[in-house]
């Protein structure tokens, strides 16, 4: 048997949406290095099938995006693997999958890679491990097992698959997406002022005797109810009665479309049906390109009724459409309260979706559910409709030790978890410094939690409050611009051991903030761009760079 130093390199590939899979992949590569094996860490968007064929030892760490989708940086590689058939008979591999069991298609991305590698002839040396939201303990156990397994590999062409004994993290399973807690809303306060283009509302959810115990950084999952107008529109478009029984035997059409199927966020399978049944040239061409971003851009703002409406009435088979509708997705909202001061209440900051398009008023399923449950609260009344909720823990988004400084970047409703952080640090009497970067469109009407934030600045709880109101001047200014402008101080805080947090939009803002931080490190740390990226990667590896993005 060859020594570890003489073994082929282990390629550690990661597909990550929010950064958790990337951090685990970093830890895995480090563990291989500590064991004397050469490990090469690669994001999946850095390679293609030809690169895979050149590898012999492969470890895959992949998260799953939403209900069964590939993370963005893994989609291209998956599409190539799924459509091509490279010979991987010489490859030994192992897979760690991350997911959220509140979705039906739990850990789908990692499972697909695991199964496809085996179909292409690769030898699975370790059984796949599927991790839920509380992934820290099982992922550490898996890392130990995968390093031991690859270290012990001989030179035989075939290997026996090893079972890995990973104890799942203990979770309170009383309240889940399938069995949510029915809670009362006790407060509803609109925070966005006159002149704002958005309706941002602060809600308070009574957790009563549910036993739900959250930590700063956690989210509350909401099982929404589809908007009545949308349900009625889909019923009419399909030509079925509200009280008619569905062909699947799940109940009446009205019940199923209201509570069980996703109508606000149509999937690609329904889009493919609509394109074929309507022979729409634009959508047919769009799907033929395989450009996921372009397809997502086309779907943005459209709902199931839009897609059904593309198809001639005579070609709309209701049973077919029902079979193409995904289960209704829960909506997650970062908790903005602190357990130390509000243990029986979860406070949320929600941007209400509402717009007019193609002759119809559109509303978000989650925000409209909350609004319909609290119509009279602002007038001093009581809520009459309960909301279905469950805890969505986020163990990778936690406060550090009490004396550690924190830098928080939370534009818009992304400020929510940082209010929780600050409330908790105030309750604990924590000595660590706190710096918040907050941004939105207009200071006069979009400065959420302004009185609290300015009060905390005056008291010293908030060491620094840096704001960016993009439309209050001729040129737009964002939080990432403020980050660069205060770069010298930001870098000093990082050198002092600060933890860096980002919450909010994951499509553009989070990437812009990361690039801005790299710019800060390069300039004020006297590093090259490559060295600055390595510095930020080290922050992630040390769990000092955390994201909660959507």
C-alpha cells in the first residue's frame, strides 16, 4: 500500500448557495491536508466533465436550493453530467448532502450527484450522508470518516462501500412544515413611512405554549395560504369547480389549490408544459438554450395562472396541471426579536409583496397570509385567523463570544437578525463592539427600527451605525460602497477578530458585499487581489464570515 503522501490528490468539489457547503468543503480539504493527503478545493462552476474525467479521488459537498434545486454554482456541471456520459469507472468518490427536511425533496442535489456518479461507473467508497439544518455535528463526523476512508484506500480497482456511522443532530420535531404550530399574531406595525415604494411591516407572533425555543440568527418558517383571487383565477382557467373533487383524491380543488399546491412560484416542469402546449416561440427558445438565469428572469413575477393562461383553453387538462404543481413552499423570515427579552414571541420584519401586472393585482403568498391574519391589529383589534409556523434554525448564523466585535451588513429587511443580535447582546451585557451597515432607498421613509438603532448608538451598544440610502442623492449609494469608504476601520476590526455577517438579497447584494470586502482587504491589508480572496476564505473557514441570504 502506498503512503498517504504518494496518493493521488483528492479533489473536494462544492456546490453552495449560502456558503455552508463551501465552509464544510474547506474543512474537509484541511482535514485531508492534516492527514498527509493532497487535497484540491474547487467550486463546481470551476470544472466540467472533462476535468472530472482527469480525477481519480473525488469528494462532493453539495447543498440543495429551495425544494430540490441545484445551487447556482453547481447547475452547469450537473446539466453537463446529466446530458453527457463520461466514463468515471476509475473514480472513487463520496458525497455529503446538505438540505432542509421541511422541503419535500430533501437533499436532492447531493443525492443526484451521488446517484449519477455511480451510474457513470464511479466507485462509491462511503455511503452518502444527508444533513439537515443542524449539520455541524454530523458533518464533522462525516469529515472524519471520509478522511479515514480515503487514507486507507488501497490500489485495487474496485472497493467495498463503507457505511458511515453518523448520529443525526437532535431536533425538536413537534412543529414542522407538515405539522406547523397554529399561532396568533399579537402585533402588526407598518414601519415604512409615507412616500416609500414598499410596505414593510413588523409582526409579533405569539408562540404561546408551543415549546419553540429560538436563538438569535434563527428564522421562523411560515406555511402560507394562497391568495383567494389567485386560487379563483386558476380554478376558472382550468374549468373546474371549487368544490369538485381532485382526481388525486386529496380533497376539493379549492382546498388543494389554497393549502397544498404552490401557485405563486411556478416551476420549470409547468413552464415546459406551457411552452409545448402553447407553442410559444419565445419560451420554447428560452428553454432550448438551457440558460437557467434567463429562465428564472422570465419567470420572475409570474405565477401559475400566467402559465396556464398561455395555453389555449381546450388544451388545459386540469389533471395534468395539478400533477405539475409542486407542494406549497414555506416562507422563512429572520426573527428580529431576542429570546432573552421575548422568549414566548417571535418578531418578524416582512416586506409585503404587491404589484400590478398584465391587468391583475399580485400579492405574495407569505406576506398576504400575514396581512389577512392581522387586519385589525393596527387599529387596536385582535387577530382572528391563526398562522401556521415552525422554527427554521440557522446554526451557522450565530453570535460569537461576548468580547468579540461583530460587523453586520443588513440592508432593507436584512436588518432583522441584527436587531435580534443587538437585543441579545444588550440583555447579556456583552462587551463586544457592534457595527451595523444598514441601507434602503430613502432615509425619511425606509429607515426600519430607526428609533431603536439611533438609541443604541447613543447608549454605546452600537459602536458604529453606517447608513446608505441609495436614492437620497443623484448617484446611488449602497452598503457595499459604505463598506469600501470605511475600509480602513473595517479591516482594523477584522484584524481585531471581528465576525462579519451579511443578511438580505442573495442574488446581487451579498456578492457585491463580498467583493467590496475583498477590495477593502487588498487595499488596507496590502495584499494582492488573490491574497485578499484567500483572506476572506480564511474568515469563512474560521466561521467568522456568515451569510443569511435569500
